[in-house]
C-alpha cells in the first residue's frame, strides 16, 4: 500500500477554539511544510468576520 501524501487537519479560530465553526484542509504528510503549523485567514460566519484560523488535531472518532 502506498504512503499518504497528505493528511487532514482541522482549522479552528485562534481567538475562540471552541467555536462551532471550523475548516478541514489537507496538509503535506512529509517534507518541510509538514513540520510547520498551519494558520490561515478565513471567514468565520459565527462572528461574520475574517479571522485567523490555526491548526488543531482532529478529534478522535467513535467506532
């Protein structure tokens, strides 16, 4: 089986991490960019403003 080239991460608002709104994005699995924590300026409909979203681990899923 081939190795994964990307991993899925969750972006949450930096100011309010427990916000009900978040983004899912793909991030490289290896290389220089894999070690850097993602942060992006995105629109948050809960506050109706553009905010900085930072990378957070995915929550564990239930089976």
